[in-house]
C-alpha cells in the first residue's frame, strides 16, 4: 500500500538555497505533487534500522527480540490505515521508546531514496560499522551517507510528534537549528582539511506526525560537505555490507558469509577494486558455493525466494516471522557481478499479490513454540520435519529484503 506524505521546504530561505542545486527541478517537481512512499519500505526502516547509539543485531536471538518489540511499537503507536502515517500517542510517550528517531529516519530516507533512486542497501555504512569482525575506521563520518555511483548523498534525519504537524512547534524549530549548527561545524572541519571535491548533496529532513494530518517532511538546506572517496566503490561496499548482514539474518551458509566478509576487506584495501569484479566467492575447497543452509527454512513460490523464520509473541499468541531474499540476488552476490549489484533493485509484480510460502522445521529443531503457534504444522515423517504452507501477501522492498508475519489458516 502507498502512504501519502506532505513534503515541503522548511521556509522560503531554504527554498532559495535549493534553487542553486543541479537537481532542483527534480526535487521541486516531486514536492509540487502528491508524494507517496511504499508502506513496506517504511516498515522495514522502522523494524531494522539502528539508532546512532545502538549496536546492531549481534545474535539471532537479539534479532528476534528486537523485531518482536518493534512490531509491537509500530502497532501500538502508529496508525497506517488511512493512507498516511499518524500517531496514536503523544511525543513524550514515543520519545521514551526511541520511536521518534526511527520515524524521522524512515520518513527522511524514503523521501531521499525516491529523489535519487537509492535503496535501503545504500545506507549500510554508518558510524562504528563492522565488517568481518573489524571496525571500518575509514567510514567514521558524523552523518548517514550513501552514493548513487557518481556522487554522495548525505542526510541528517530528525523526527517528532506534534498536536498539529502543519505548524512549526518548538521541537521542530530545535531540530532545524540542530541540523544547521551541525552542518556548519562539519563544513568548517572539511574546509580546514582540504578534502577533495565531488558533486555532493546534503539534506536535512524533519519528519513530523500528529494524530489527524498527512505525515509531514520538511526539507532543510542542501549544501554538502566533501568526501575523499570513490562514489562507485563506496556504493558497492555499502551494498555488500548490507547483504552480508542480510545473509547472517536469514542463515546463509557460514562459508559464504566468511568469504563475503573477506571480500569486503579485499575491496576496501585494493587500489583497483575492479580486479574482484566477476570473481565469485568460493568455499574452503576452492569451488564456487551456490547452496544455502537454513535453520528454520522458509521459501516463496517454490524456492524463488529463500530465507528463514522465527517465532514471536504477538496478540497474545505465538506467530511466525519470516526474513528472506530472492535466490537470484543470493547468486548475484556470490557471483560478485559488480554492475549487477550496483544497479540491483528488486521488482517482482507477483509479490504484490498473494504468493505461496512454505515453512520447514527440522525435527531436531522443534521447540515448544512450534506446538503453541496457531499455524498448523504437519509432520513429514519421510523428511523428519514439520511443514506449513500459506498463500498470502508478504512485505518486500527494493533492496530485496522480504519479511513479514505468516498468516494462520484458522
């Protein structure tokens, strides 16, 4: 489902500043018409994006706990039923849960992604990012940054809840000043460091919700700071880091994960990263790996999409939550086709309708949750496993992340 947003410049001064930028016509055209974002894209940022002071998902149990908690937050605090996003609770209640920051990030990045043709995978490089167990100090930037392959897009996202989001409350004004002050300090530092120039864009966004109006996003001064990096290499590394995390979340073969972490390090250290283009990941035996190993296995449309699932507590019951990605994308990452990875955007119109989802649990992995859930798993004696099949819609986004709760037939 599409969600309507009201997107505009913060004030006339900011509108004038945007006129100096080369993509002003694109931005102004998108602002001048009804702006919509995809509900699944919004939910994905709300469920899986970390705040600046949060660690990532370190274990499978950690992932399960956070997804369960955040699904509850979205259901409890937000209303998406009217074709936009409104708040059910006050700003004070949402601030204590960290929801306002995630709301600001989700609204802001969804807007910027549409302007520049980016996906969630392009924002994987953050402060204190780790790959292969090592902190990547090369990317110790103060704000989120992505690349479209030719330039850098930098953002500062803020979020808040007001009684009326059409007016600029003190909290909105404070966010505006914070964005402007931070940008000036960064620009002063970069000018002093004489960093090499690229054609970059810096956005400030302030996402504001209330309980009755269309969700609002204010755009702030786009003047960028400079980055001494190859934009295409940066985008490739971001996407590989994103997919390495997704591989871990859905349970891809450990050897593939280790090879991918090593490849990211090789690309980082290489003066000419293109020497690894189309050089596939290999197993410990030196053969190309194209198999995946899952714990609780999940698939869509008979292995067109592969992943795993876990049980969560929701609505006073036990439900299954699926995480997956297209098999073609898994093979693309394994093959290390850089052009394919850099330009990847998942589009499958069949996924907008109902699809066949299959869940499998090995007998040795069966837990009490399997027997407590409303899903009627059937024991497969020959395969020594429990099977469940559902025909339903499932969340999917442009990066290739596929996720959602599995419906009961009851």
